[in-house]
C-alpha cells in the first residue's frame, strides 16, 4: 500500500504507453489517482502528527518515542 502511488505512476507512464506516444484517458486517470493517494497519505500523516500513516493503520502499528534504558 505504501508504494501504490509510485507503482500507479509507473503503470500509467510505461506499462500503458502506446506505440505512437499518444496519452490515453486511462493513463490520465491513473496519474490522477496516484496524486489523490499521495495527498491522502500526506493528510493522514499530518492529522496523526506523524504517528501513523494509512499502511501503519492497516498493520496496527504506530510510531512513538521510546525512553532510553538507563543502567
């Protein structure tokens, strides 16, 4: 999930490229979806103050500080 926008851009740019170089609506839709996902991820991260991202939520993990062990 973390790399989904990256992979969508690759699919749209290279995987669906036509031999004549024309840009298709599907390519545009995938690139738009990638940008929406990036904005969603950024918004989520800002809303949780950097403690969670969507893929952290799915995995049930969270970022936090740990006190150093003294002794």
